[in-house]
C-alpha cells in the first residue's frame, strides 16, 4: 500500500464490503500501483509457484507476483478495485496467470486451496488480525509460506488515526494462533522512510509475519 489515503487524514471507521466499495468509487485510484516493499523483500528470491493474495485491492502485488512467474488468485471485497486489478493485469501481459474474485475468502480457500504462498498486505479485516492469520494458515500447502503485513501499533497510521489503531497489530500477537510444532515463525517490524509533502521524512512501521509450514 504505497498509499494516498489514510495518510491524508481520511477517517476509516468501517471495514465492511460496502465501505470499501464506496472508498474505491470515490477515487480513480486509491493506491500507487507499485508492489509493496515488504512483499518484494520476502518473495523475490523464492521459486514461483501458486499464490493466494487476500485483500489484493487494485492488484499491484498480485500483478507483480504474476510478472515474477507466480500463478495468482487475488481476493478482495470491492468489485471496483478488482475491475482495476484486472485492467492492470491485462496491461502488464499477465492476465492469463491471475484470477481475481470478490467471493468470501473462506469459501475460496475451501474450494481452491492450498497454495504455496499466501499473502495479505494491510488487509485489516473487520474480523481482526488473529482471524486473518488462522484463516489464511489453512490455505498454505505443506512446505509453503504465509506472509501477513499490517500497520504496527507504533506506525503513524495507528498513532495519528485512533480509528485505525484498533486494526493495527504486532506480528507476534497474531502469530500465536499458529501451532509452533507445525510452523516456523518470524515476527518482526519492518521500517521504511518516505518523503512527504515539503520533503519531510516520515518513518513507517509495518508488522511483518512470515511463517513457513513444515
Ligand atoms: C488497505 S487496503 C490494502 C490493499 C492492498 N493490499 C494494498 O496494499 O494496496 C485493504 C484491502 O483489503 C480488502 N479487505 C478487507 N477485508 C477483507 C476481507 N475480509 N476479504 C477480502 N478482502 C478484504 C479491502 O477491500 C481493501 O481493498
């Protein structure tokens, strides 16, 4: 999420399908179209296989994965975001390698899983981070990997927007839903600096959970 949205003070109190759809419809593009740095860092050296991305939004990460050779299923609540994702995939020449759907993620996992890589970047679902991790864990094939990235409670999204603080999480807190005898878990904070208006540096702090299924 190289973002335009929360960083500019737009309140975000409702994480329902209707609310996300309305947010996407308000703007021509909500996100930058570039893949998220923590995804690129974690995945660029892996051998491509099948991947599920939940909360794929306008598809920048799913399209980037497809350009790296992955076969991708992208799930999101917003039909408008997914239509943009489809256009992005076609423009990038990878439409044959990505499927986008607004179906319920649990139904998609039951029907089409498992995948070698399961990714969620800043999804912050209304059900919470622990629900997200335990739901996505069921979608990971043996030997596969789970990557869940969100705003850390010390990130400006959470400290400057109390409405977002509820959905922020520390990776170790959501990781404890994983059975450590079945998973090798790494929970960390990923820091990045961007230049804001007027050239001021801003420090962002992401919660990064990487888990490998034995
Ligand atoms: C902050 S945006 C991030 C979009 C994208 N991952 C990115 O980094 O640019 C969160 C996205 O998660 C989606 N989302 C939230 N809850 C979801 C759920 N339960 N199932 C599928 N998508 C969900 C929203 O529709 C929205 O597009």
